[in-house]
C-alpha cells in the first residue's frame, strides 16, 4: 500500500509515526512537500488499522496575522492511496478513515493539521475487501445482482468466488 502525501512546511516539516495494528512501522522522514509512504501488507485474512500519528507540532509551527488568522500552518494531507499501483476509490477512503485530535473526530478526513491520529480501517486481503465494499456501495442503488441470470456481483461475491477458487486449487494440487 502506498500513500501519496503532501506536507506543508512551517518552521520545519511535520513529524509522523506510522503504525499498523498498533505496532510502530517507522517514523516518516518528511523533508519535502510531496512524499510517499510505503506500507507492507500481508495477504492473511484479518481486520487491520493503519495509523499516522502526528506529533511534536507547537505554536511555532503556525504563523498568524495580527487578526489571529492563519497565514501558514504545518500540516500533512493524504492525496491518494494505491494498492499495487492501482488507485483506491475515494468513496472507500472517505468511508474507512478518520482523523482524531483532542476530543474531536473528523470521519472521512485526509487532512492532518494538529497533533492527532489519522486512521484507516480495512481487512486483508485488501483488494478483495475493496471490491466487496464497492459492490456493497453500488448495491444501495440497484438490486440487479439478486437474479440468477444477472451478470453483476452481489455483496460477498468476491469472497465467495475467491473461496471457490482456493478450494479448486487445493483439490487440483492434491490430485497431482
């Protein structure tokens, strides 16, 4: 998984620690405005949580005018997410992420201003999960997948088809 990000420098670049399932993966080395974060994912079936912990921001990382309006602010924004060089749909990102700081929670936000935690919750294998979520998203607007003659996939179709393929591969390998 690759997160393409943009950072705003204000008396230094932001500091971000990357965690997967509450385990620290690395401290992001942000030294320019555009950067990528590469997150290794396995293919085991499990529920996952990717977190970017924004820390060490102080008052000196915000410039205000005489009226107290922000002129320049140190921040990070997640512009896009790719899995194996394929762009993850925005509806998926906005429905599975949030940014929390203090006592505030901003669901769907990919903008990280103050010190806080941005998180993305998903399941692996992630491509299968995204496809299932896309099907669920589309099924809100039509019921075409319900009929036996339908060419459209319904909820959990990708999971069911993947299970059948895995079972078939196992049977073939046993018979060889």
